[in-house]
């Protein structure tokens, strides 16, 4: 019986996860991030971000610092946009 419930929960969670929306991440980044800095912060030699978890932490820090009211999926969109465009972790 426990196996049945665990299997059901697993299957239900598979359907509810969604891939990040790169285009939305690009739009959010352009609208909210480029007012403070340009893209050179992502490509400079001594950049702060050195892993995907650190990228997530930095995006959340910037979101909170600017008082943005993004939902978690929007945060994930920006993280994925930055990762695919600049970081490639």
C-alpha cells in the first residue's frame, strides 16, 4: 500500500514540473536587471558566480534587493536564461 501511494505521488509530481521559460527569463532580465548593470558582469574573469546554486542565490539576492515580486517560476526563468546564455553550468 505504501508503494502505491509513493508511486502515485511520484507520477503526479512528474506532470506538474515545468521547464523554465527562457524567453520570459530574457524579458525579465532585460526589464529588471540591465538598469543596474550590463552583460559584462556575467562574462568578466573574476565573476562572482561559479556554479548553478550560486547563480540561483545571486538572482534571488538581486530580486530581493530590488524589491521585485517575482514568483519562483519567474526566478527559475531568469536563472535558466542566464545559465544558457552566459554560464553554461
